[in-house]
């Protein structure tokens, strides 16, 4: 369909928005330089009690989940053969590409002996029974797979049309890996909590079900971030809204959301952990905030009329993104009970790096959609 052929948006790259994003990215880069010269203690509040902070909890655990748009679109279009969603694939893949790449890079910031990062790729150092090894390997391979999936977008511009044809012949393999690898490591990120055992508060200590919960919410977040991104792109670049298509996709989200809530609350009830939700505590407070973010969209997305309202659909997607964010932050930080005398709140430089990583991701997305054929061509609209 010619009207859906991707085309560069064009326009100026230097704008007030990109200037601010660039400044935030440079500020983060400056902090990272200090970290690599003077160590983690110079810029973070990490300790023996909290060896992982926001750089892992958000930049990696949350960031990779928020980057599942390409993963969910691959499932929808190539596994369930829903070709009508194909215009959403390339922009979703681009957002996933930057989200995962920066999540992978962020791991290096958090490693005390970052110069040994290559060990995880060397067979002599591999711990094949380690969940963390599986996560690191799968995420690394998935980043490579996504760059291969996205490469046809820019290979022509670089004059490598022959290479593009060869990669295109193998695209079925990259798509298959693009579905398999995220399914493995998103579940395994929840598996890390199984290893933590009693150090995790009962509200997030779901035993062998927590990997399933992390995988289900990763798919939910993938759908939600596609809606979020498509709405902001339409508003920010003065393009037509894809409300009808997104509303149809929201029907899949609704069914999966109900299934997730059955698993989530069913596990809490069966383990007897639901009583912890009614005790006056910080953990209970954040549990209910997290739960509300998942419960409200159940009602919002249940009606076709509400799903076809762009504002309501965007609000539901935003709540789901917040719910997935809180599930992971609560499990890895709020609900992490490492013992008496330990506490953690991100230092200002840690926040600068996280904000800078997000800013750089948005900046790179803007540059790519303006210079490469990512978004479907269409006339501007108000």
C-alpha cells in the first residue's frame, strides 16, 4: 500500500526540544565520566545493603520492559498474522531498539569492575546455570537482532543495497529470535526475585509465578507504549491519529490485562500474602497504587466507545505504563528488605544519568524519524 510506505519526516534537527534533550544527555555523559574515573561511590548512594539502585531497577529492568513495543508488534503481526498493524511495526521497533540498547549500556555503568564486562561472552567465564547470565546473554543477542531487523531502514542510504537484500532473506530468522529472546529474558528478570527469596516483601515474592507476571506485564507494556508513542508522534509531528487501529489493538490488551490480574491476585490469595496489603506500611501503600494503575484500565478498555476515544485510550496506556513501572520498582527497590540499618534513595547524579539516558533515547528517536523512512507517509493534519 503506497500510502503506508515509510518516509522521512524531514524538518530541522535543531529545535528548542532537541537542544534541551541534548543538554540533558551531555549532563548525564559528564556524570558517567566522573563515575568511570572515581568509582560508583563518587556519584551513587549504593551500599553493601543496596548494591543495585535506580540504574538497574529503572534503566535496565523497567527500561527493557518499556522497550517491548517491537516485541509485541512482532507477535501481533508475524505470529498472529495481523497484517493491518504493520504500519506500527517500524516505529515500535525503533523505540525498542534505543530502549534496549541504552538498557544494555546502562548495565556497564553499574558494574564495579566494568572492564570485565566481556567475561560474560567468553565461554571460560560463563556461568550457564545463572539467571543473570541468561538475562545478560539474551538482552545482548536481542539488541543485535533488533539492529539487524532495523537495518533495511538505513542500508540503502549508506549504499549497501546488496547487503540489505541478503539480510532481508534472513529476516524470518531475526523475527523469530525477536520473539523468543524477549520472552526468555523478561521472564528471567522476574526470576531474579525468586533468587532473592525472603529479601523480597511478600507482596512481590510470588515464587515461580513472578517470572510469568513479569512476562505478561512486559507484553502489556509493549502494547501500551505503542499507543503512548503513536499518540505523542501524532501530536508532536502534526500527523493523523491512528485511533481506530490502536483501539482494535486495545481489545487484545484488555483480555491480557484481566488474565494478569487473575494471576497476580490469585497468587497473593493462595499464598496468604494478601493480608500484607491491608497492613499500614509503605509497601502496602505502593502496592495499591500499582494495583490501581492496572485495575482502572480494565474498566476503561472494556467499552468499545471508550477504546475509540483517543484521549481515554492514551490515559489507559499511561496508567498501564505506570503500573508496570511500579511493579518493577516496588519489587527491586521498595519491597527489597535487605536488613536493619540499610536504606537507599538515588543520589542526584544517579537521577541525572537516568534522565539523560531517557533524553538521549528521545533525541535519537526524533533524529531517526526525521532522517530515515520510519513512519508511514501521510499528509499533515491538525
